[in-house]
């Protein structure tokens, strides 16, 4: 399955909307978007996973490395997700304690 990614920027905040499955084959694309956003000065990232049907450990690793990269710039990363299957993976791995997870873009922006 393909992965479609779009980015919206508002100052130093970027919303990266991900659509598809994030796995070993597609995670390099997500990584390149995260790296490019931070390199472009986006230090507050909002990663929208609402249209992600599946994420594996390589996808989670990309998110963690993106978080590390943005924190080096004193920034933050927030996740938008309401899909129980994806949220369960975050809970099982303990990443729900690492990433602030919100139900909507409006909730994430107010953080």
C-alpha cells in the first residue's frame, strides 16, 4: 500500500497528515518528511495519524527519531489519532506516555 503525506505550515508549526500504512516499506518516506520539516524550521510538529490503518515498529521508530530530532531544537511533537487499533499499539509500547495524543487538530493546537 502507498503512503500519502501532506504538510501544512503555520510559522514554526507543521501539521503532517499521513494517509495509508506506515511499515518497513513506507516509513522511510515519513522519515524524510519529518527530517525536512525540522530542517526547514518546523520545531512544533503535529503528526495526524487519523487516516493511518496500520503502523509497525519501523513506523514507531521513525516517530521516536522525529521526536528526538525536534527536541534537539527545543520543539515538540504531538500526535492526532482516535483509531483504537493505532492507539492500542501506542499503549502496548508505552509510547502513549512519550507522545501527547489528541483526538483532533483543534485539541492538539491548544496544547
